[in-house]
């Protein structure tokens, strides 16, 4: 069996490592000629860290990432709505990591290159696929414009939200679905806030700020590389692809946060300290009826792009990897394996996509805004009972697959 993987992102590279661990041959094909540590911060939740640990990567992650200790939600006045411990601080067997996306991708890339060698190909962009005789012929376009065809038993498209394979399987789907909100993302080096390992979100659906540290190196020096996201409601249509990830000036959005200076954080100072700010639309796609077409299937953002709510996008791609690798290793028939993978992962990720549209666990901020737009006198329990806050947090963990009892029970002792 030989698996073609289109895309050397987090999902594609992790899949290559998982397949090789199970003795399955694979080739990874990436469109970018040379991978560089681009992007900003992401979170890896305990269920994803568990899978990466089983691939032997936890120590390497711990050397560069922050082991997140807590997550807090605040209203637009800096008043606390909800705080909970995270990862090992919450009693999990695995940490939650906050990490620069580029550092994670390069860590995975180096690990994959060690086991794949020449089977890790860059500078080739997936164009389309054909199938005949139980084999897949995937057509790629090289950076120099030359067409190249590679053949395998399965093609796994891990080529992102603009997936060429998804577009071929579902040609009438159209552009990504714009959530009427825009994100501005950047990093700022500064003084640590809280314990230097905490994550917070402040505001509500139409006006939000998120921040967390992502550099172990700076943390050990008593500093913090703060990854942050500012978010505003901006009505309109889905922006064209070429406008995603463009560099913008802070003046586009920063005035909305001018008064967000509280005794524990100075948000205007964080924004002003960023060297480069990138703009992204908040987008996802509707869940699909199926991912598979013959011996071709989808994985990660190609399968289930979701709003970056609940810190779940990369983690769900890693859970896809475990399900697909286990299915291919455990089923004698490839078609049965691909069916088993889809049956396991499609319904779960579809629920998360839809739940994220309702703001997932972040809905506590909107509830606080709706019930107390002027803030509260003493604490949030004036307007939201603690039991309601606990239920919202627990429900999302259950749906997303990282409830502590759910995850620990699934692990053999």
C-alpha cells in the first residue's frame, strides 16, 4: 500500500509520521518550494498532544512551546467571566501547548524528512486527480510550470481550505463561507501577563481580543512573545483569496480597543508593539455529506475548515490523522478503511463546525454582553449562574473530544 498526501501542513506531515510508524509507505507533496516558519500562534489541546506524544514529539514540543496553564474570559471592561485551568493544570495526563504555527510545522517537517527522505517533495501543487484500476493518478504542477503525475493506492488531500481535491469532488460548492467578521493577527514581545503561561479572551462576538504567549525561549528569559488576535464584525461578501493574509496597518482596527487598558493588561500597548499585522476573514465551509470519492479522501481544513474558536482547528486535523492511520493499518480492504475513517470523523467535525458558528465556549462572553452590557457590580454570577458557565465549558469539551474523563478513559493504562 502506498499513500499520496497532498499538503505538508500540520495534518499532512503528522499523517506521514503516523503512517510510517504503522509500516505504511507514503509520499508527501507540498506546493511551496521551500517551507519556512510562517504564521502566528495556535493551540494544541490535550487530545492532540496525546497523539503527538505517541509519535515521540512531546519533548520537542515542550522545548519550544508554552505549556498553557489557564484560559480566562473577560467582558469588554476587563471583568472576569470565567476561568479554568488547562492541560496538566486541569489534571490531564497531557499538556496543552501554545506554539508558533511555523515552529510546529518545521518541527513536523524535520521529523518527516528524517523518515521520508526523497518521498517528501516540495514545489508541486495538486491540480486534479483521476482513478483507474483501484489506483489514483494525481496531477501536480511544478513551480517551473511542468506537469507531473504521481500514482498511489490512496490520495489524501490535506491541502487546506482551498483544496483542489475538494473542489473536484464538490465542484458546485463555491467560495468559503464568510462569518461577517475579520481577524487581525500578530505577535508582540513584551512583559508577561498573569503567570506568563495563561491565555485570555476579552469582549464579545462583535468586538474581541485574544492573547496568549507562544515562546518557551522568551519565557525562560522572563519575557513573553504574545500571540494576539483582534476581531471585529465587518459585514460583506467573502473576500477574494488574494486578500487573505495581507499585511495591514493597526489603524484599521486599533481605535476600537483604545480604552482596553486594565490593571492586569494594556491591550493598546500590545497592539502598538507588533511589527507586522496580518488580516484574515473569519471563514469556514458547510459540512459535507461525504469526503471520499473512490480512493481519494480529505483531511484537516480540506475536510472541515472551521472558525478558530475553541482552539480546535489543528487539533482536529491531528485527530483525523489518528483515525485514518489506524483504519488503514487495521483494515485489509482500503475501501473499508476509508469508509471507517469517514464514519468516525465526519460527524464529529461537522458538530464542531456548527458549534463554532455559535461561538463554542466563547459564547459566555456574548451572554455577559447581552445580560450586562454595562458590566456587573461585583462579579459575573449576578447575571450568569456558575452552573451555566460550567455547563457551557463542559459541553464544548465533550463535543470537541477533550473532556478529561472521555480522553483518559480512552487511554489504556
